[in-house]
C-alpha cells in the first residue's frame, strides 16, 4: 500500500433558504438533512413555516454520490467512516463559514432552532460540541448519538438546551427502545430531551413538526 498524505483544498458548499433574515424575523432554523438526501428537497419539509416570521437555512453535505447507480439522482452525505476526522473537520469549517456569512444568530431576540435528521443528528451534535453556539431549541429527528466525543466540557451547555427527540412508530431504523438503550450516553452528553413519538416513518413529518411549533413556539 502506498504512502497516505493529506492536503487541504477549497471546496464549494451549497445551501438553500426559505424566507429571509429581516427585522421581523422571530425564528431562525438551521436544518441538517440525512444521508442520501439533497438540501433543495429537504427544505420543502419546512416551507409551511411563515417566511415573514421564520428564516430556514438548509446546508448540504459536502459529499455527493449516486445512491443506486450513475443513472440515479445524485444525493449528498455528511461523512463516511473513511478519513472521518477529516470529513468532520471539513463540515465544521463549512458550517462555521456559513454562520459567519449569514450572521444568523446576531440578534439575541431571535430564537435559534437547530434540527438534525438521521445522519444530520450526529453531524449536528458534533458541530455543537465543537463550537457551542447559542441554541434555544434542539430538535433531534430519528438519528443516532455520537459515542466517540468528549462531552465533559460541554455537559452543562447541552443540559441547558431544551431538546426534543422525534421518532416515528413505523421507523425501520430507530425505535423508542433503541433510544432507551442509550441512557448512559445521553446522560454523558448532558441531554435532557423530551421524546415526541408520531405516526409515521423515517422522515421529518410535517404534522409532527407543526404540532411541535404550536406547542413550543406559539404558546
């Protein structure tokens, strides 16, 4: 096997938005898609939100691939197990560059909502653990929890964030039992989330998300 070297190169990242950041914006959403998705389709899950009040930003994973062969639609992912630390460093750099460009959390009066779906959950938690930005609501949707991070310095940070875990009753990948089995890891992270079961499969369900906004944002 030949020698393995690394070189950092510039890469173009993509993102999609719904609404715009104005003086009337009350909520900013940062939403990370799952494995094998594209941001331009994932953002459609959030287009029911009133753009006068909500500004939604959906970054896209830097890795593109063909899911089922070259004739299929390209999709994206956040990382794989190959050179994973490099890929993690790359997506943190991308997401932080995007935050600096859009200044989405500059207004302390605007509520910051971070949502991760499937692979986007682990991506989101890695990013938050590294940077610790202001988070008013953390929505974890049917995704695993990274067990290889050192959470000691962030435990109080995560404990202070209102967090919610969503899981469909017909999800083939995640179950309530699977989450319950992660009790020690959840305590290690510091997360204290409420579980929100809904009738559905492995997706961000609009009805469940609407219900959450009515319960926690508009009360």
